[in-house]
C-alpha cells in the first residue's frame, strides 16, 4: 500500500511545474470571465488582485520550468520574486473577500513579502546555493499564506465555508515545510526529483484547484450575505427593518413567554418630524434619523440581547428582553438625555425632541407581540397628545 501511495506521489517535478503554469493561466481566464459576466464594481479591485496573483504565479512557474535555459537572474531571482508576489496578491484577495484587510493586516502581509524578497535575493547574492534557495522559497510562500489561512478560521461572521477554506489553505501550505527540511540535508535544485519535492508541488496544484473554487464560492457567499442584509436592514440607518424585527422579535417574545421573563417594548417617534423636513430639508432630516438610530442601538443604552429597529418613517421600536425592574425607565431616560444634548454643526441652535411609549410586562397566556406593540403605540399616542417630549407608560385606561 505504501509503495502504491509512493508511486502516486513520485511524479516528475518538471511535469508538475508545467501543470502549475497552465493551471494558473486557465485560472486567470476563469476569474476574468466571472468578472465579465457578473459586473460588480465593488469587487473590481478584488478581481484585479486575484487575476494578477494567478498571472504572477504563472510567470513564476514559466521561469522555474526553464531553469538552466534562461539566465539565472530571470529563472532564479525573477522567478521566485514573482512567486512571492503572486502568493502575496492571492493572500490579499482572501483578506478582501472575508473583509479582514485593514491597515495592520495589510502592513503585516506587505512586510512578510518584503522580508521574503530581501532574504531570498540577498542570500542568492551572497551565497548562491541551490538547497538554500529551496529552503528560503518554501519558507517565504509558507509565511505569506499562513496569515490569511489563520484569519479565515476566525473571520466574522463565522461560516462553515470560511472555516473549511482556512483549514485546507493551512494544510496545503504546511505541506511545503517537508521540502524545506529535506533541502537542509540534501543537495537539490528546484527541478530535482525527490518525494519531498513532488509532495510540495502536488500540494501547490491542489491549492491551485481548491483556491480557485474557494475564491468563487466565497464571493457567492458574500453576495448572498449582501442580498440578505438588503432584505433585512433599513437602507439609511443600518438598523433591522420592520420585516426583520417582526421575525426576530416574534422569536424573542416566544422565548420570553416560555421563560416567564419580563419584556418591554419602547415605541419612539421624533416630534414634529414633518415640519423639520419641510423647514430644513430631507438631507438634514436624514441626519436626525441617523442620530436617533445610533442612540437606540448604542450599547450605552441597550444590552446585547435587546433588539432595535426602524419601524418606518420617523418611528423606532426597541424590544427589551429579560428586563429588570426599572430598567426600561433608565434606558428611556438615557435616550431622552442624549437627544436633549444633541446639536448639529450646520444649525447650532437647532434642537429636537422625541416621544416614547412604553409597555412592559411578563407575557403569558394569550399575550402576543402584536398586543404589546399595540399597547406601546397607545402609550406613544398619549405622549404625543400630552405635549410631546416625554415618556409615557401604558395604562389600562388608555384603551
């Protein structure tokens, strides 16, 4: 059995390099074709980065394939520099897809690329030994690809696809290490036929095949997440919309009812919002909506289990889950205080107010979420009729 497995791995290295060259060229064509048929401007840099990564790797394998035919400055220095650059661009693409490319991660990745290029070309200049080339080339690719592989495992939001891609990228990258250790104790070149060499290049072929599929699947997952967000999020404030609130709040209400925990509904409305829009313009009205949205989802006002939404127009609803006695009053008090202190640079003397209706209780029996919303709405109506800029709790005599 071992002999059969060995025979499967014992493939001529030059043949494997040729497969990598043609495979990367085909990958460029597929990525550009995908970009052509799905014109998404937000992914323009991503697709450019991914196609350039495969193009650089194809050029690198071309140089490596013709080692001994092309001058060393081309086949050795340029070939390995292109290989490092290609994998750097591939790592960059992965970080972009999982939205983990910030200044720090980019700086770290660029630093690893710079060190890899300097070390390889510096060692080649001072001590041009074929085995040392193999060690530094394998180590460079491993270090460049290790960062995005690990980030995939911890990417947020977590998904089985990201975890799977991270595991496989890490696995295929780790398979480069035996080649580096083998080269420390044996005189080999990039074209030497050895089991460790074959294993490394087979892992690169598998990484090429898997990486292309993973790239397209991750883009599709991103697109699905965007579509889902558009369907469940208010376009202006970023808060959950009414449809999302209905689904999530129904679930939370049922949980609260089963656990006999206290629930509270806050129904908030901006006072005289139509007059504000008419006088100051809709752009300024949007700024007020954004400010109120930030207040109702602020962790200073709410806890992680509370659920706010923009219910429509200038109305906001917050479902407080498992509230303690007096907690609703504290939260509404903080919201009212923050609104009172809010000022806008374009109109320094402008101030606005809100009215809030509250209904709190322990849902049981025939209680429904719709009934809680209705009672909070009645309390809001009383707050409006009572002069606005106040918080009113529901009472039975409001029916």
